[in-house]
C-alpha cells in the first residue's frame, strides 16, 4: 500500500465517527450496537498551505490516482517520534520489566508516553551494551520490555527507536485554491478504512 507523501499543516482536525446500528422496537425501546469489529473510525480535515504549483499538482495527482476508492497509508498528525539513548530505568538486580517511554514531543520532554507504533523495533541497551531481542529481552507491542535476567544494580537502561501511527484511509473530497503566482492552498478530508 502506498504512503501519502505530504505532511499537513498544523491545525489538522481529527474527528472520531462511531458506526452504530440501531433497532427501534415498539413502545420506544432502542437497542444500539457497534457496527463491525472497528466501529469507531477517524476522519481528518487537513490543510496544506502555500504549496508550489509542482507540489499542488503532485498532491492532486496522488489523490486522483486513487479516486476516493483505493486506500493509502497516512501518518496521522503529530504521531511520528524518534528517540536516541532515551532512558527508561535503572537496573536494581531484581526487577525484570520496564516500560519503554518516550517524550510526547520535543516541546515537553518531561511528559512521557509509551513508545509504541515502531517503524523498526527499538534497540535496547543495558549499561551502554546493545541487547539481543528475543534472547536477553522480549518487547511487547505495548512497549513493555521483559528481561530474561534482571539488569544489575545501577545499570542505565536506554533505548533508541522511532515510530509513528499509520492509518489506512481514503480521500473522497479535496479542494485546491490558487492564492497567487505559484502559491496554492489545498484542503482534503481523509476517512479511515475499517479493514
């Protein structure tokens, strides 16, 4: 599946749209249930400002080629991350599990969130020595690192990795505005696919 090659401007609006089935019974009783396994789908209203004609043409060609039918990968706004030598704990000789955490953003480095959605699994280090995934530790999708042997007391635990949240979307509507010579604005609405 091809990946959308542009990054939208800040101010992208994300909405969640639950798909609900309703059955109306006599006497006013209504029964509701989620429609499908993934019943809450997201929509993004995106803006691309001050594009050159070449970029606007490329963006429109990408969307036209899929004609609102063929899904593509989209890195959801503000979810791409990378961490180098990110500390996640200090060995104590007893504990074997730690959660890999990364800064939410470079603007707030002290606000940590689980390091998930990897593009490539992180490399985990104990006292600066790279560990072997599957041998010296196991890493779950939630970011929980479980070591086969407790790291020694005082050993710094760090990791290096990168990730992003990717959605499969379609775009059924987009708008292009000429602002001036070689200056275009572009808006588009992406809908997440249930599959």
